[in-house]
């Protein structure tokens, strides 16, 4: 039996990031996924590589490195970067105070804080009477994940000789042996990147680390007929992203939103509006924490999201093209879980919903440590 240097379990963004880091070191790689192509969180997300507003130590640094890798890989693999930049619109004085405080942080380098008057000049279509200020960041990238992930996998196979085994479940891992639903494989090292699957491999480890699951609701709207100046965030995002939410000024905003938008907070809703190459808008999201993924999608959550869209843009939302749900792994501690359940095995789970923004950096860290 041929022995690979590395076997990667899971062909989501985290698994592909580990595969990329491994081939960049000259290692031979097999990637095994139980689905026929990536179907998990990595193709259900906004496709947003978010840098600004990420919590400094655990996420922002990794997001900056991942952004660099995205730019290299997108160019080489022919993955379009469909949009750039972030437009965080403050609708309340308390939100403007958070943005002002954020501008004093080193993580704000390259960002600009605009008054409503300046913002109106930059994008008149998005400015409402309620607008207090806009934080504009040039750092964010957006890819269309449903196209980007297959393109990334195809490029890894074509240009780097990565061997993909689709529709193959990994049932057991004990290097150099992997037991799969299509027979054994052999690899000197194994990186397990199972996303929010907490039961198939190393279930006790994941349970001990308190890994759970978060469900999110998303929708795609038709084009509004103009180009957004960047991915749009609302006040609610400023109490979710750690780089904003950790500021002392966020306390007053949280209190104000609790008074005015308690139902949003109950459902973990904040507004992200990310535009595609065809002008369509991916809009989300909500956050519900439970081990089981409830099958239905709640229409009340969609109504709240569309109301927030109205409040931030001052416009009627375009027609809904599509609705979907997604899940990702969460844990109370840390943005990423990296464990060594056996010699030569690493278990890697992004536990904070930032895998598209941090995956490439995490892949490099894991492979570097494993082969140092
Ligand atoms: C709605 C939504 C919006 C999001 N928005 C963003 C965003 O804008 N920016 C951002 O940075 N992050 C975002 N995220 C989070 C991000 O998508 C995830 O952190 C990331 O995709 C996790 O990648 P992954 O590879 O770990 O998991 P996944 O993409 O879920 O992949 C795991 C893979 O492992 C496979 N697998 C598991 N167990 C086995 C096994 N035993 N054998 C074989 N195969 C197995 C599965 O089939 C799956 O393909 C969002 C997530 C969601 C759901």
C-alpha cells in the first residue's frame, strides 16, 4: 500500500488549508471526505475573510496571514476575489463611540472613520438619516465559497498532486493506518479537520473540550442595483466581533441594543450584507447553540434580518433568491482547538465561526508544528 506523508480528514477550508501547507513543504498528501464535495460550513458561509474587528491575539493575527495566503492562492487557482472592504455603519451614538475607540487600536491600521456627510459622498445609496458614522476598512476579501472551495480542491489536485478520496468516511485513525469506508489508507501523519462532526472521530476529546454546535440562518437577495462599497455591518455586529465588543465603549452599546433590539440578541442576530460578483447579496445571520441541528428554518429570524436591512440601508430589500442554514463548531474557550490525541495525529477544529478568515494560518501552524 502506498504511504502518504500526511492524510487530512475533511475537505472544508481547514482541511484544505492543512493540505496546502503540507504540499508547500514538499509532503505527499491525501484528503479524505465523506461527501462528494465540500458541503459543510465552508460552502454555507459568507465567503468573507474578515480582518478588522477580529479579536487581536487569537484571530486578527491569523486573519492577516490568511488574507495574504488567500490573495496568493486566489491568483494561482483562478478564484475570483469578488469584493473587498468593510462598511460598518453606526446607527446609534453608542455605536459611533465604539468605532471611535476602535480607531485608537493598532488593529485599526489602514481603516478610516467617516462622518455621515463623508459616507454620503462615498455611497449615497446606503446613507440614511439615522447614520452616525461609518468605519471603512480596506482589508476584507470576499470569495463565493461555493465556487472557491471546489476550485481550491481542484487546484491542489492538479498543481500539487493532492490525492482526493471523496465519498469516503474515515472510521478510525491510528497512524500509519486509517480505516475508511472504502478500505485502509496509510499515512505517516494524520490531521483530522472534521468541522462540527463531534461523534465520528475522537468524540471523547471533543466532548472534554466542550465542543458544541451553532446553527445559523442565511439568505441571498437579488441585486439591489448598485455596488456596495464593502461588506456592510450594523450596530449589532459591534457587540459580536471581539475587536469591537471587547472595548469598554461596547458596554453602553450592548445596553442600548438590549433595550431596543432584545429579540435580535435573543436569536444572536447581527447583520452582514456581502455582495457577489453578480450583484446579489448574501445576508445573515443568527446564532443558536444546540448539539442537534434543528431541521427547520425560522421565518421570524428572516423577518428580523430583513428589518435590520431596511434600517441600515433605508431601502426595501430586493427579492429573496435563496434561503439556507449552516452549522459550525463552537467552544466556550478559544477560537481554535488543536490537540494531539495520538502521536502523529492532530485534531483541528475552528470553534468560533471564523474558519474562512483564519484557516490558512491555522493550516500553516499545524503542519509546521507537526513536522518541525
Ligand atoms: C452560515 C455561516 C456563515 C459563516 N460566515 C463566515 C465568514 O463570513 N467568515 C469566516 O471566516 N467564517 C465564517 N463561517 C465559519 C466558517 O465557515 C467555518 O469556521 C469553517 O468553514 C470551518 O471549516 P472546516 O473545514 O472546519 O469545516 P467544514 O467546512 O464543515 O468541513 C468539515 C468536513 O469534514 C468532513 N468530515 C467530517 N468528519 C469526517 C469523517 N469522519 N470522514 C470523512 N469526512 C469527514 C465533512 O464531510 C466536511 O466536508 C461561517 C459559517 C457558517 C455556517
